[in-house]
C-alpha cells in the first residue's frame, strides 16, 4: 500500500479488521472520501485507503475479498 509518499507491505495474517469508510455525498466525492476503507492491523496500526490512492476501488475490492470470512 502506498500513502503519504511511502509504501507499506502488510502480510494478510497481520490484518485484524477491514471497515468500509466510503461515503456517497457530494463533499465526500470532492475530497476523496467516496471510496475508502480502514485496515486495522494486529499491532493496532491503521492503514486508510481512499480515492487519492492509485487504483483504490480495485485495491479495496481485493482487500475485502482476501479478508472475507469463509
């Protein structure tokens, strides 16, 4: 994942929770909040993906797909 000019590599085993934080409003779309998710890691750190992240919709889809309970 890339954000704030840096890349973060996270093993799937370190993902504790994934939350959809996208909002369907005019302001959210204008400021990048229409697409988003927050990934909470097992050590408490959080990674946020929003529409300012390159390829955000596909990345978010893949994250939810990979972390879905069987």
